[in-house]
């Protein structure tokens, strides 16, 4: 009772001390910083070069904070822009401090002393940090308040309302807003981030105009530590706000929190207005024995059609895309780190492949597109698919090219859908499974056509649903994706239904090709007109896929270069092929079958024909011996195979040849002393 009386007396005392009934919040004083900016943010950004620029002068900039790390999607950095409304420049500071929002809230005006800090690029994005040799490190926590000074004032940051086409580096590290956006179809049903991972990922955002035409895409960066990463992506259409940044040369948006996303309108059915800007042939022409970097300066869009499917497991982590519905020129393999691709990419879908930021390489002879890794190309991760492959919403019935086995060539049908007619398993393959009856290894089955030298390997992955089934024994048609693996032509099925063997298997007599080197030419009056002549003395046409013509210089026993690849050439029965140097066509008024400066033998050099198994098939000259002064020297002359010789030889026999050379007074002039395409 005494305690209660004392408490009441205390309350009465306090109330009695108040002269009236008005209560007010205590005023917290703020002393304004006495700073004057010496440079604008734009002026500071202009100081950046290829390396690290360290500030030695007393430079002060001012700006407003547009970012926040309060919700975990931004980590140890703040982005400053020069104005709260309609900024003209922004810049990022990398700081070794968490919970920056508690000290540097959005909208607060800052003055920053730059002396002792450094400016440079981090993965393509310009930032201010601390120099550590030739690299940048975060500004230490202990030094933060030596450089950053808060003003008493602050303003509400209003995002710049811009269109996707207006994006430029002037908006980097500023708060922007894009309208008419929605997350790509393949992201629907997903959360912002990965539910069971702390990995940072991208979510692809489509930007559309008022007619629902696709204008562009931009990735939205989601940290694995964002507070909202487990919340589901909204499925509507609307606007998105975020800090514009760059990852190397690609623009990206970084959300501050989930409230930056307002997709409250009805979702658009996308209409793709983009068209292809580069053809198959133009892309292939860019490849000259090294990886092609498509870059960003020019827009490269390849228009194509999906021809493969992983639905039955015979394609994994790849899509094959050809350039037309029928009679395609060629196609590409696209590496993709994703399973069940058939759910998003159906056979016959028309797509636009945005090549910018991607790379092209020739892997085992296959033109392959992907991201750069280890001096070649690697798979595109699933989260990035949306920025590279655009659906047009159209699907077509594809018409495979109908070919005979002797007609197929990777130079004409590379990575395209074909139907090969009148084929069957070779006798040695009968009774085997598509791959193997047990286990999960890949398998190859050899297909043949009677009286055709060329054969074809049908490859089946161990993951295919039909891998352990017996291969059909009849004769008929095979449909699939045709490609080249090293020197071997291969075909790969979408499903076992791609085999249509309705006829009885035929018995095929074995065929031995008869391809000879019949003329080696070194005209005295034109080194550019040098040529090699091949002749087919056999009954049947022969495909030279995988064959090579090797050259041995002087007395060398090693092949000069990698040899001349003859893949894609077919030599008919009793017909010739001419491989000419770069001036052959003009001098002889005749089109060579293969033009190459590799044809440069000057009288003492050896030529060797090698089949697709890598075995020597025919040869002119003696390897390891300098031909100068020998009975096979053809300096400023020619060597012609005698007409009664109709069999190739793995050993050089001078008795099979007639040799003309300047050293014996028989120099030869082009074109009058030569007879290409004649024996």
C-alpha cells in the first residue's frame, strides 16, 4: 500500500512540473557539413581508364543514395547519383561494411572525399574502392567516415522513367524504372531466387511495347541472400524499378526489395517483331579456325527452327537449330545446361537466337554455340536462356531433306534434319541393340547402301529410352540430325520412330574404292597455278568425307600443317577432282573443286592421300627424302600417272609415272603443257 502511494505521488509531481498539456518530440540537432563539391560524378567517371586510377588530389563529390542493402539483395556497396530526380550520372562505392542502410539510408545526401580511393572496372562495372596492387578491394570499415560525410538533408529518390531503347551508360548506378515488363514464360512458377541455394541468379525480364511486341530482354539480378528470394515471381505485366548496372558489357537491374516490382496488369501474349540479321553462311564465314566472339557492337540475330528433342533422352543438354523449314543451308548445336528442354522447345518451333555475348567454336567438326570457357564454348545456364533464345510463338511442320547415302555431305547438311533413304545395318551390326543391351554407354551402328562406298554412323546415347532395344534388321529410311564428329558423318535420332525399315534387307557386295593421284603440277610460269589431280578408277562414286591430302616439304617426314581436309567432296566414277592453288582458275579458265594455297609443291615435295581411317591410300614421292635431283623431281614441270595404272599404291613406284622437269630440260608452261581433268 505504501509503494502504491509513493508511485502516485511521483506521477503527480511530474505532471505538476508541466505548465500545460502540450507534449512535443525532443529536437535532435544536426550540424550541416561544411563541404563544397569540386567535381561532378560525371567528371570523376571520365577519369577512368584501362587500369586503376588513384585519386591523389583533394576531390570532393556530392550525391544522393539510391540503393539499400536492407533487404539483402545488395551487398557491401552503395550507389550514389548526382540528383534525386532526373539524375545525369551515378557511381558505385564498394565498402567493407554490412547494414549500410542504417548509416546511409536511401535519399540521404552525401559528400565524399575521394583522395586515397581508387577508380576502376570490376567485371565491366565502374566503381570506387581501395587499390591493392593492380586490383580493387573494398574500402575498409575503419576508413568509411574518413571519406563519407552525411548531410542533414535528404530527398525522396524518384526513379528515371525510361524506355529500354534509351538505356546507356549515363544511367548506370542510378535508380530507373521500366514499364511494360513481365518475367519470361520459363520463369513462371518460380521464386525470385533458388529455394535451396545461396547462389546469385538472373531472372529474365521481357520488355514489351503497347502492342505486346517484344522489344528486348534484361536480366534481373537476385542474390541468394535476398530476404524475398523465396517469394514467388508475379505473373502479370507492369513496371519494375531498380539500380541499373553492368556485368561486363550487359545491362542488368538490381532490385532493392520486392516492392520494386509492380506487375499488376494482365500478362501479354508476346508477339516477336524481331527478325534475323545474320545468315548461317555469314556466321560460318566468321569462323577461321578459332573461336568467334560475337561481341555487342552489332546486333546478331539468327532465325532458326528447332530440329532436336531430348524427350526420349537421345539428346542431352543441347538444341540443334537449322536455318529454314525445308532445304536448309545448315544449322548449329547450342549447348544448354538444362534438362527436359523439350518442354520449352518443341520440334518445329521458330526461334530467334540472339548471338551477342555468345561464342562459336567447331568442336569435333560440329559448329557449336555457347558461352566462353577455357578457350572454347560451354553450356548456357538455364537462368540465362531467356536473353539468348526468343520464342516467336510459331511452330511449323519440318520437311527433312531427302538424301541418298552417297549424296550427304556435312558441308551442305551440317546440323540439319535429313531423311536418308535405302539404308540398312551392315552385316557385322545385325542383332545388336541401338546402343547396348545392358549398361548406359553410348553406341554407334553403321548404316550402308549397296554399291556405295560411303557409310554413316547412327549414334545412340546410353540415356535414350530405346538404347537397349534391338536395332531393326530391314531396309528403308532413317530420319535424324546429321552432323560431323571428327572425320565421321553421324546421324542422331529424336526417337526410334525416326527409323522406317519396311523393306527386306539386301545383300551388299564389298566395295573397294580406287582413288588415285594422277597429276602433280608445278608450272614454270605460274606458281599460283599449281594443282593436284585425283581420279576415280572405280565403278562407284566415293565420298571423301574425312579424307585428307597431306604434303611433306623438302626432306621432312612430318606433315606440313594439318593437311587439306577433303570432307564434303564426292568423286564420281571415272571422274576427276582438281585441287588448285589460288591462281589456278584464272590461268586454266577452269573452276577447281578445291582452292587452297596448301597446293604449293615446288618439285621436291611429297603428296599423300589419306582415307578417313587415317591410313595412307596413295602417294607421290618419297617421304623423308628431298626430291631435288631425284628421278621423281617435278620442279617447274609435272608428274603424270600412266594411263594403265588404275590401282592406288601405299608405296611410291616411279615406274607408274612420267615426270617432266626443268632439270632435264622439260619445263612445263601453263596452260598449254597441262591437261587437268584428262588422262
